[in-house]
């Protein structure tokens, strides 16, 4: 049986609009489904079915104000434009989606690195890519 080897998070990068987000430190993709309660008085047990699917991409990066990718993200946030995002594993796109930048926070701590936090709400679903595109 082959040995199962986990992935190094450093091998995974996020691109927005075809550009790698510079100085990435952390990225999280959350996927969830709402719950629809279809219980009735006939039973004490709760009955549910899956409801609406949603996904959010959150990432943190070092604050580099003159970065082309940061400027594009800031513009998309302020103008409310749809962005294309992709997840790359060792320079191969493995999934993609479109979404809106819904949050952009800059942090400037005393005696610490300046960072940005970005949240993108996915419009629709992620597309799993085979063979990379």
C-alpha cells in the first residue's frame, strides 16, 4: 500500500484575475450548506435536508501596497466587480471559481509586519480542474 503523504501548504497558491496574490501567508476555503428543517409534530426527532450551498475564500498576505495583485483586489472591492479565482498546486490550477471581494482589511501592528486580510464570497460553485488549465 503506498504511503499517504500530506501536502505542504506552501505548495498551494491563490490566484485572482490570473495573478498570484503576492506575499501570501494563509488561505482558507470554506464550503457549507444551509440546513432546512423538515420536522413535524409527528416525531420528536429532527429531520433535515440540505439547503443552499455557499463557499468563501479567505486569505492573508503581507501588506505590499504597490503590488499589482493587491491593487487589482482593492479595485475589485471598491467597484464591486466579479473576480476569477483559482487554486494552484505546484503551478497547476486545480480548481477555480468566480466571486466578489466582500472584505479587505489592512493591519499595521506596532513592531510587527503589516498584513492584509481578504474575503471573497464565491458566486456559484468551485470547478475542479483535471490536468490543470
